[in-house]
C-alpha cells in the first residue's frame, strides 16, 4: 500500500498545499492508502444548512436534489455544498483497513460506524442514490468513502437503532458544547430550539442550568411554540422571525426580568441570524454559533457595531467525548429518545 499523510493531503488535487476540507477537489479513487479506512456507505446525513439550501434550489424536487448531489461529488470528489461550504456525515460498515492502522485503532472489518468528520473533506464515490428522506436530511446510498487517519468516528451502539444513533451523532458537537458552556443559574436562549440540535441543546441546557436557570426557546409560529412547550425543555418560548433581532430582544427582556441572557445558542439552518444571536446577550456573555449558515463577517462586525463585548464561539462539530455525551442523553431521557425515534426511525 502507498503511504498517506495523516490529514489526507495526499488526496488533494486542487489547489495543492491545502487540507482536504479547504480544497476545491480531492481524489475519490477508492484504492486504499496505508493509513486510511475504506467504508461501505449506507446513509449520508447532510447538515441542515446545506440540505435546506439544496431543497430550496431544487424547489423540493427529489430528482433535482439527487442530480445536484451527484454533480457535486463528481466535480469535487466529496460532498461539499458550494453555497454553504458544509457537508454532513455518514454511516456505513468498515470494509478495509490500511496496513499502518491495523494495530493502532479499535476497529475491525464489518464494524458499523458513523464518521464524525465532515463530508466536506471525505473522499466519496456514489454508485447510486437509493432514497432521499426530505424531512430528516438523510440520503440513503450505495457508495464508498475514505476515512483519514486523523478522522474521528463512533461505533454504532447496540442498544439503539442505527437511524436513531445517526440522527443524534450528526449534531453531537452542539449538546456536548452546551454541556461545557452552561453553568448552574444561567439564562440560555436557543435559536432553532425545535430542530434536532436545538432540542438536544435545550435538554442539556436545562439539565446544566438547574432549578435556578432559565431556558428560552425561539419558535417561528404558534404551532412550533406549542410543540416546544409540550416537550418541556424550555421554561419560556418566544415567537418571532429568527432574523428580527430587535423583536427578539424586546421579548426576552419582557420575560427575563428586564435582563439580557447569559448565553445564546444558534442552531438555525438559515443565514442572517447573527444579530438575533448577539443582541439578546449581556456584556461578558457567550454566543455559540452551531449553525453552519453563520457569517463570521456579519457576526464580528455586527457585534462591534452595537458595542457588544461577548465571547463568540464557532460551532466546532467536535468536542471531547461529544458522541458519548449525546448518545447518553438518549439513554437517560425516555421522552427525548421517543421524540427522536418518532421522527428519525419511524419514517
């Protein structure tokens, strides 16, 4: 086997000298290097911002979405949305392990895994798109993929359905970061609280903030607000256009004793919501952008423009033990698990 670079730079075609995620095009030749893992892919979980953009561009036409996905992979060697720059993750079975990794990793041929690195850097070759599940951002495929030596993954657990685990692992960074950020007594505002990552973050935030904390969720209409209230992870729910920062601030002040919140967490899948995340946070507070639709420029210059001294955190999809933390949430909460099973398994 040929020797490969730990970070996959041996796969970069254009431009040379960059890492695979930054590259425009990488090699998706499935001939294995000595430090790579070959995966027989079953499903792609496309990140929410990317899938929303693809659906909008294709007017929700499944055939048009299929063609666009195949076009992107054919052109780039990976599934990296040219508009959002993001990808997603995959689920599959280990087919082959490079010689240099055989004694270094706790994996065997036939193990079922979910990759915890982005499809925007993963060499991917799709033979066939079998099905597109519009409501849950999942694409079932017949495909092969490569995981680099530096790539992280999780073995799919035996105590839950693969689709359930995949749905949770897809956004594992968000609740795990929430667990690190939220302290007892904190007030936390969650944008996109009705979505997959938002529900997990709401659950984790309520647990970490404790009885003296306050979790506030954002819903786009009365129906979604009722859904959030029925779930019970948010103490308060406000209804607003996610881009209307001043309306959001006014509502938060009215239900939070005239105070701004300590932390906001943006789990939205639409752009131009940076100021709605920043404006309601107190000076010295934290703004966590998990959304891949976030613009660094809008966030940085917007905070400067309103004189907000806040710590802004980019939503790194990885934080230590994030897979374990997220899967454990599904184990410890029967209600949370049932919510996810209803939407992501029974479809």
